[in-house]
């Protein structure tokens, strides 16, 4: 089978589709799997060994994207997130079997619709994505080997803090409390590192100005795959629910993660792909109290003293 799997939005959203790619490739190695992704994920997707080919979802030139899809002559597609633009694109590309969640008006462009009711949050997002594979592979086991990416690296005595906002997260600590947590780590045998994305200029300047202990500050200008490898070398990754948290989950790196306290934004939906034992998840209300912070600090101390 020649299969197209689509997820054309952000980093974390793409990462939570990867169990679907890997499960199919491990159980049906003869299937050629192509990913349709947004620009931010294009090079990253090309570096993954369980993805055979990658097509750019070029929102500036959908005609070009359609032509590229048509030339590949796909037997089927699975779309983990849909909108009207994608639905039209796949319909006009002539793919005969088009699988998607039965949601939104865009479902009309798909002929294999799977009722999932994701708003009920009965599973994690990556589990809902994995379920879509059953529409084409009825014998598909909903399992895959972890870590999804194994760099074979040695863990360093390093705790990485990534205080940026993004993704589905409504909950995060203040920058002062990130500094407070990092100070705890600085008093241990672990090295403290802060990483920042391209939109985190204010956070970087604030932390640079206010830390009173030794820490390394890194602008994440490296490629996504290199950043993922860097994260995989850490003993712990501390962040809100955003793309880099999901990159940590890919490599089964231990995480201390902060989520909004609504069901939609919670870890029940957006928890990482890593083993549960490596996840330390906290729900953070907008105006959280010191009791919540102290619970987080207590868990951090336990981790660095293990």
C-alpha cells in the first residue's frame, strides 16, 4: 500500500501523530508511508526513519501541493486533523480511501469517517490518532516501541528548563517560579540550562537579568532534530505543555510538565508519548497558589535526589 498520513499544523500536534506512523511501519513494513506536514515540521519529518517520504503542505501554493500528491498515486490517506483546505486538497488529488475523524464540516471530503468525540477526552491525543489506523488496518495492534526516537546517547547530569508558552497550554508557572525551581537544581549536582524559542525574547531577558546562580542560557536556533537530541541527553526537561515537551516525550526523557486545569488543556489529553513513569504532570490554574508551587518544588527535589 502507498499511504499518505497528514498533520499540517504545529510541532507538538505533529509529534502526537508519530505513534501512528511507527505502529504501521513496525507491523506493516511493506507499506510506504508519506507524511504531509507544515513547513516547521518538514525537515524534522524527513529525518525520521519510519517515514519514507515527506510532502510540504504549502498553504501559499496548494495547487503545487495537490500536483505533488497526485503524482505519488496514493492508495489511501489518514488525516489526524482536518480543515476544509486539506479536505478539498485530498479529494481533488484523487485518493480513493480518505480516513479522518468525523468532525467539522470538512469531514464531507472524506469517505472513511471515524467517530471519536475527542472533546470528551477519554484518551490522549496520540491514542486517538493511533485509533485512526484501524480504519485501514483492522489487525493493527495499538502499540509501538519506545522511545520513538533513540539517539543512543548517554544522559548528562543536566536539567533543562523551557519556560515558553505555546500549543494547547493554558497553564504555566511565572518566570520567577522557573527561577526558583532552577535555583533548587543549582544547589544539587545537576547543571541548570534554560532554552528559549524564537518568540521567547522577553523570557530570556528576564531570566538573564534575575538569576543569581550558575546557569547556561541557550537560544534554540538549532534544527528540530538537533534540539530533540539535545533534550534527549538531559536527565529532566521542565516546561509547560508545548512542542518541546512533546519532543522530550519522543525520546522518553523524564519530564516535569505544566498544563491548564481544564479538561481540554489537561495532561489527560495532551500528555506526552513517553512511558507514564517518566511523566510528572501538574495542572496549573491561572492564579495558582503557593501550595501548588511547593508540590512542584517537592517533586523536583525528589527527582534530583533519586
